[in-house]
DNA sequence: CCAACATAGGTGATGCGTCAACTATTCCGG
DNA sequence: CCGGAATAGTTGACGCATCACCTATGTTGG
C-alpha cells in the first residue's frame, strides 16, 4: 500500500467545480424538459435514438446498444413509455424471441416539440457561456478521460 | 417563436463527449467504491460532510444545506444509512423538532477506508490524463456554467 | 433429430430521488 | 398567554436503476 496521492488545490478546485456543474446541470436540464414537454431526459434519449433511424423501429437489443443501457433497464423503461403511449412493442417475425420498438405518433410529436427547447437550454446554459477554445477544450478533456475509461474496461 | 439555434459540429462533438464522459465516469466511480468499500457515492458524500466537521455531529438541516440536497431525500437516505449502522440520529435538546446526525465508529471506519481508493481512482481516470492547462480549463468551464446556472436561478 | 447451450428479452425485489402531504414544535403578534 | 404561521424533519407513493433470475426461442455439434 503506497501513499495516497491526494488532490492538490488546483485539482481539487477543478473536481469540485466539475461535480457541482454536472449535478446542477443535469438537474436543471431535467427539470426544464419535464416542465415543458412532460418527458424525462431518459425518455428523450430513447426517442432520439428511435428518430435517428431511417426506419422508426428498432430491435430492443439495438436500442440498448445505441443507448449503452442494460437490457433490463431498457425493458423496464420501455414498459413505462409504452404505458404512456410514447412507443409500442411489435412482434418480430424473423426471430420470435425478439421485439421491435416503434415510435407512436404521440412519441414523435413529443420529441419534435421537446427538442428545440432542449437545445435552446443547453445553448443558453453551456455554449453561450463558453469561448470556442473552451468548447474545444471540453471536447478534448472528454476524449482523454473516455480513452482512459475504455483502456481500463 | 424564433429559429432554433442548433449545435454546430464542434459544439455537438463537445456535448456528446461531455455526456458520455460524465455518464461513464459516474458509473465507474460508483462501481469501484461499491466494490471496495460497500459504500455508494452518495453515502460517501454524506460521510465526508460529517467528517469535515470538528464535531462529528450535525443538524439534519445543516447537512442538507451542505450537500445541497432536499431534506426529504436526505431523510430517506439517513434512514437507510442508519439501518446499516453508518450513522445515528440523536435527539436535539435545544429544539425538540430537530435531530442531530452523528457518525458511528463503523461509519468512520468506512469512510477512512474508502477515501484513499476513491481519490486514487479519480486521479487515475481524470487527473493523470489531463495536462495542467486542461485541469485549469475544466475549472474555468465549470465556473462559467455554474455562474449561468445561478444567474438564472 | 435432439440435447446442450446461447441469445433476446422480461420480471421481481430492492435501493434511490422527488413530490406532496403530514406531525410536532417553535415563534410571534395581539 | 394564546392562536396562527413558520420551521424541522418524516412519511408514502411513485418513477427510475440495478441485480439476479426466468422464459422462450434459436443454434449447433454429435
């Protein structure tokens, strides 16, 4: 057991800032989306994936992979979204174990209405506050950290 | 309703990177802490606040404020932590409505054991991957965004 | 062809976060 | 000193995330 390399003043300031930023930013984005379209951020994510496709219909597994979600989490979430009429499950002829998930009209309307407001909020809270250099720095930082995350599983 | 100012390529890359980073980083930090000390990140936060004090005993309200948590969330969480023997509730003589929260020996041991490993993980995943300039940039970015968050409530 | 295994996906239990409502106490104006 | 408002904290219901397990179907080697 070697000595713990504690964070120095600078690192610790950056870390506290990062934690505070992401906590508050996530909470705010969630609140705003909930307020003006009744969707949660996770509903939104799911709907985005379904909309991104040419076919508005995806296998559950593909959706899980695209979202990087556990299949069980997705399954539960889809059940709730289906209950609210945002998506429907459809049988899959080629593989009877599988299922397709399709957007409903209501789901499509919901995301088309939510997206502009969401982007506007992100722009207002984040990108309008940052210089171009900072935007690039943020992307670079994310890349470094993500590389390390993948490197170590 | 004016035109939506969508994100350009650069912004959108930064945003995707940020989202991926924080999602994966949070998940990883959580998993590691859970694995090597049985604490969740939120348990850890609570214990840190209790340890930071001179007196290892805080009013629930003070704790809520320090953590920036809703009192109800904190109340639920403390109930679970108490059940696991990490903290105890104590009566408050000066104000019979109130309660003190104190660290137990088990709670103290838990955080003392968890902290070094946690810092080591943060260092490995984040600070060892970044240059000094990037660390400062991250802090600056967080400040800008946090300022805007506070400005707009 | 069939037994063993893999794969797609769902289920139930439990912990967590939020909201609204509630209880018990304290404070404060008259 | 008393009645109403404010405050401290808890509770219950519900949506969400995770874990372990389950079912049904498909695949494959013998």
